[in-house]
């Protein structure tokens, strides 16, 4: 799984908020797939020189108020916003997805699972868009097996917003069969209109090593790394 | 000055917490038609202009205390006796 020596190694920031707990796995997975992960503390006002940012899973600020509501105001989020505005890649996983929605960087909201139970299991998701920087290693309609583990993963948007998301093909991954959390339209992942910000509830960082089951998470994180590497190779506009 | 902010799930939005509480109330034998669970936020403010405080609280709700996509809010401003 190691990258070839001649390929430039993209740098990907992984932000740790108080209460993040998947930051470690995100770092390990990104490194295993050939990126150089850079750990960033939430209180930082600037990001190091990176091509992409991962907001990892966990329970930032204890999920107080609403999941992601307090983390989206952390100092580092201003820098994340700026990077995204410049076209930089931002991937929010689980709590990271919740934070991006609270920040208004992605539309919609994530609410308590319909069952009110915490779900922790492998789920199958269908790739609805294989042309985003986060899914370019996937085939159209490919089925991925990636674990979810969340209590508040029910994606909500009103009817008008769902129609808009569908019309503009911003739904990137959809649960196959019954959704584990009651998400509207089975939505497991959405991207912003520009396609450089994506949030997903499943955890690709927990699915990159055959030792623990599926390696389908590598399709997502590998895509991100490829896209980040490409942006690294792009000449800087003067 | 004090304010009590009530945050509720918007009408039409499924409230699984409310449904679970409804089920338990019925189990206790109460005749209940519906339950919605929201949140109360008590805010202490300095002594200042009431209108200004109201405007500040509106901003607090919009920026943090409520998620306007899924929640409605009500602000109750109480001046200290």
C-alpha cells in the first residue's frame, strides 16, 4: 500500500478537536495510503501548508448543544473555511460531517438516528458520483462496504433542499437497502456545489486494512490523496 | 437582565426523543397524544438596553443556540426585579 518513491507526497491536515477520537485512525490510514498526514490542534489559527483537510470523527465538545455546533466555531475552522474557499479539499467524516453542516459549508443537518440507538456496523453504500475528488477511484454505482458508528447520523434537509441536492447531483453516497439512521433519501454523503467539500457518515479510515475487514475505505481516502497530489503538481497561478 | 431561550424541533420534523418519551408516558398510563422534546437555555446578560439585548439574543439563536433548518426558537427576556 505504500506510494511509489517518485510520486510527490501530498500533505493532508487532520484536525483534532477536544473529543475527537478518530483522528488517530485518520492519520494512520492517510499515511498507509501514501499521504503525509499533519496533525493540527483545533485552537490553531492557521493551517500548515497542506493540500487537503480531514475533519475526523468523534464527539467534539461532547456533542454539547448539537453535534458539531461548538466545534464549527473553533479557531481552526476559519482557516479551513479559507482553504475551502480557495478550492482546497475538505473531507468531514462522521462528526466532521456534522461540523461542516453546522458551519454551513455543507447544506442540511444531521439529527438523532430514528431508532435513537447508536449504530455501529458495516453498511453498504452506493457511489452516486464517481467524478468527485473524493470518489474518483470508484466506479459509478459501485457498492462500498464501510462501517458506520454514530448516534446522530440522520441526514435531514427539507423537500426543497433535497430536490436541489438531487438536481445538482450533490448526493455522493447513498445507503443500500434500509438506511441505518433514517436519513432522508438514504443520503450517506453529500458534497458542496463546487465539489471540493464532502461529508460522509461512514468511516473510510476504519476500512483500509484487510486485518479489520473491508478495505473499501481506501477508495475514498485514496481518491482524496490522488486529487491532493494533483493539486500539488499544478503550477501556482501568478 | 435574564433571558430564557426555548429551542424546539420545528413542526413536521420527526422528533425521535419526543416519540420515545411519548411511548413511556403511555406506558405509565397517561393519555397523551404527542410529545416534542426541546431545549431551554438560560442566559444572564448585563444590565443594558432591552432592545439591544433582544437583538443580541436573536443573533445568538441564529448563530449558535438553534439550527434554523430544524429548530425554532423563542426568546423570553426578563428584567431583574
